[in-house]
């Protein structure tokens, strides 16, 4: 990472660590929330309404889903670029119409009892989100471009967003498919009236940046799974510069020190994808804010034993 960005990151980390104990947004509750990864996907077909309903029944605080656009521009719930793994069909989501997608069986691959389960639209999935069980909407990245150079250019010497950064950032990503997808997702969330019950997350800083600028009513959390110091310098820079609400990372990439920087800066941290009891216990002892798991019922049980519910 360039020297200017590294220096800015160092300042942010020092300030976060120094001020953390006095920041109002620093998490203080011992309660850890459970996010059902692609719904209760250990027991039901992932990214289906059945999996989201089961997550609610099992007591999850949130159900998580992945979304991308199909041929007609509608936003649908699907993790993979193709439908091959989780339906009885073949082909890329981006090349199939909504009608073609919803004619597929998205349940039998998991269990015959789920035969006839369909690929849901984002709008349909959002209908299940409310104050009892919210929705983590993961927007799949498409083509981000050279973000390191973009960050260096627009943010040199700055520690927080301003009108100049917003303007330059939006201009730089104007033709980005990630920006277009972010706007389509924002439109669906607003149309459903579910802003209060949604967290938008993405590995794409473009998606997160566009959302933070154009939809300030939404909570936005950056995803990052890299393990190197360079990876984390980049995550911190985007997180604090754009004032995202959180940084969500893999269990393998997180350390207690990294967690402390995130939380001392007034941000939250959700950790994915945690299905092992021992790992759940370790992360709970560290005090992460949320655990993302395919097994929400198990995670809730383990957290209750530790007094984290």
C-alpha cells in the first residue's frame, strides 16, 4: 500500500485505540447476535424463503442472503454466478430472465422435502425482515476496477469523507457494474420499506461506498477475508474514511488486536462462517458483535451457555 495511505491508516488506528474507551458507539453489551448464513442453511436449502423462515423459527437475530441481478435487471437471491449448484437448471444468473429463474427447483438438491422451493427475488425475501429478525443483504461484487489507485487519489491526506471525496468517488465509479447493482438493491430495500431492518454488506468497497453516500439511512458493513497486514490496512482505510458501520471478516483472519481496532473506532464486527462450537466459544470470549453461521440454533445454544444472550 502507498506510503500516504499507510500513514493515514496508522493515524486512524492510533486515534481509535486512544479514544475508544470514551466513544459513545463503542459496543458495551455482552449480548452477541446470531446471523443465519444464507438462512438456516445447514437444515434448509440456502438462500430460499424456506431457509429464511426456518432461521426466524430457530431464533436467529438476522438471516443473511446473497443477491445479484438477472437478465431483466431484477435483483434475485443467489450466491453463485450460475444456478448450477443450487437448482435443477444450468446457466448464469445474469443471462436468465426472472421467469426462467423462478421456474427452477431450488430445493430438491438439499432434500426432497423442499421440492418446488423457488429462487426468490430480493423483494420477496425482504418481506420476512422485521424487528424480530432482520436481514443482512450481501451484494456480490462484479467488477470493481483499480481501487487502490482510486483510494490513493481521492483520499490523500484525509481521514474522513467530505463532499470532494463523495463527488470524486461517484464520478470514478459512474460506469461500474458494482455501482449499478448497489443502486438496484437500494431501490428494492426502499420500495419494501425495510431500511430499519436491513444491513447491507459487500466485499466491494464500490458497493459499500455508493450505498454510504447515496443511502445514508442504511447500515453499511464492509466484508474482508484477507489475512495480511496490507489487506487490513486497506480494510481500515475504507472503514474509517467512508464511515461504514462495521467490518465483517472471516474467523481465520480475525485477531483480538484487529477486533479491538474495529470496536475502539466505534464500529461493529460480524465473523463468518462459524459452525464449530469451540470457535463460537473463542469468538464469544473475544466479544465479537455477531456470529454468522449455517447453524443458528447451535450457535444460540452455545452463546446462552456463555451468558452472551
